[in-house]
C-alpha cells in the first residue's frame, strides 16, 4: 500500500497521529458508520492514507458509500493501482451487511507507454471488472472517464450499464470522440434522471445518442459536451421529460476540429425549464418546442474571423438566420446572452422578437467583439416586464449605433434613448478592471444609466479594484447629479 502513495503523504498522516493523538482518538470513538461517512467525502486515494492511523482504521476506507478511483500521470505504477483497487473490492466483497455503494467514479487518465503495453491491457480489462462490481452493488451514480488507451484498443464498456434499472446518474467522458459503446446497444434505464456525455463518439449520424436517449423514459437532466453533433445529418434532442439541458461545443482548436456548423437543429422538449446552449448558429432551425422554458443561457457563434470588418462580416453571414431560435425561447423569464450572441443578433437575426415575460436580462461584453451592442436598443425595447438588468462588463466597440444604450467616446447620443422607457428597477454592473484602468470612461457610462433610467431602485457595481479604488468609485458615483431616479440606492461592492 505504501508504495502507491507519496512517502511524504504517509509521513504527514503518521505525524498527525503522533502530534494530535487526542483528536484521532475522538474520531476513533465514533460509530464505524459515521467514520465511513466522513471518509466518503474524500478521494479514495486520500482516504486510504487513514489506514496507517491504527488497526481499527485499516479497512475503514474500503467500506465507504462513495468510491473515487483516479489514475493520473502523477500516480505511480499501473500494476500497483490495479492491485490497490482489487484489494478495496476484495475487502468490500468479504464484509457481510456492508454499506451500499452509492457513487462509483473511475478516471483513467495516465499515459500508457510502449513498455507498459501489458499493464495497459490489464488495466482496462480490470476496469470493466470494477464497473461490473459497482453494478452488482446496485450503484446509483456511475461516473466514468477514459482518456488514455492501450495500443491494442479497448473492447468498450460493459453493455449491462445500459440496462441497469437502479442507475439514477450516469456520466461518461473520453477524448477524441472515442466510441466506448456500440451505437445500437440495447438501452433501458428506467430510473435514470441525469446523463452527461463528454466528447463520446456516438456514430456517424448520432445513432448512439438517439438510441441512448430513447432508453431513458424519466430523464430530467442532460449535458452534452463536445459531441460534435455538427457532423450529424440532423442535430436534435427529443424528450418529454427533460427539465435541464446543457449543450456545449467548447473546442476552439484547429479549423478541422469544427469544419462546419450544424446543418439543422431540432428540439422537442416541451417540459424543459432550463437551457444552456453553446454552439455555432445552425444552417436552419426546425421544430423548436420550448413551451415550459423559464431560463436560458445562450452563446451562439458566427463562423467568421473576429477581425473581419463589417462589410466582410455581413457577406459572410448572409445565409445565417437565428430568428427562429430566438423566437422559440422568447417566453423565458431569465436570459443570459454571451457576447458572441450579441454579434449574432446584430448580423444574423433580422427580427429580434418580443420577450413579454422576461424579468432578468444579463449581457456579457468583450472589447474584442464586433458591434457588441448594436442590437441592444431593439432588444431592450422588446422587454416590457424587465426588472433586473445585469452587465458582465461594459467594454465594447465604440460605435454610433450603440449610442442609444451608452455614451461611447465619439458616439452620437440620440435625443431619446430606449433606456428612458426601460421598466428596470435593478441595474448591476460586474466590472472586470475597467473602473481601475479607465475610471473616467467608466463613470461616463455609469452616469448615462443613472440620468436616463427613470425606475431604478438599486444600482450595484461589483468592482475588482482595491478598497481605495472602490471607495473613490463609490464617492464619484454618489456625486452624480440629475439622476432620473433620485431615490435609487447605490452600492459599490468588492468581488
């Protein structure tokens, strides 16, 4: 056991045993079930160090309700890891009336070198046996992450995972879109509520994904990360029970990582309440059922270079239209729009729909985005019930077209601003260093909000600066005269 863990870790635990004997004795007097519960909050590798405290603790960590087994590059020998896990499972298997196993996490992320081919093969053969042990224990949460594979490949996950009627949470992660299971494997997971798939290969047309989702009749939470569904003929999610959905394509590497945008996107999710959507704008949007949607976070991307000028940008996206998607989510109450999405609204959304129920709107801004705020005047005019407006940063490209919302340097301010009709009562600004670097410019924008918005009751700035900077900023904001809402309460808070 000691060879598997760094010697300094063992020495530290033994030193703690000597110098804090009273504390250890107090823990030792707890019921065994309580000690196991405490150890279940630690990674199994760390919990195992407690075996050196006393004979009473020798096998305690093996009987916790959670097993978290992780093999990384800083872990010693592969064979020692296999022996370590085998011993844990042997101890558990030999204890009658052992505690039920609730969570089982297995992460294999260690490079397998040429001289370790045999050990690598043994590791993955053992992994399937460990997974089967967890399934025999009727585990309810199963988390699997396989990132490095032996040269002779991997036969795939045990098919019995996909017919385990006791599984409630299933998370599968890999790298390079490796297929860890047959796309047509029989699936029936009648208790599964939560499913996460991270960079898993699911067949050329997404057959594995659709097959898997059809076999989850009560699923409520789905997370799809880097599934490359832009390669599918039709990118779609269909489930009558889903309440939370997260879709994220987060790889920004070489061009061939994401050679094209999705051809078409469909959502048949009538009971969905929360959507987190990060993807390229699709070639088209079919039926989009978001009947029950309450909150959405949207990051749509244009397939263009960020340094293109406006004429080039307009030509590049002339066939892109996000109007259908935005109309489908228009009944939300809370909406978070990333800076990329604001660019989509400006150049690829000819008709921004009304948002009649929207009460909280969050806007993310970046200085390096083209025309970030071009679409904001129309968007704000289309939010008649807006209560809270949040800006995640105020930096954006200064242009005449956004003067309706701010007073950019050199920008023209129209006689009437959309802010004058804004019903917003709460305004929050998360400053990411601009107040420290460009306080005068920051204050010009803040003043424009305060002298224009008539219904504000609370104005809060979350500032990254020092205590002195925050005090100076607060003093100067409070000194602004001619506020549209004199009773507005002002706060400057450290982040």
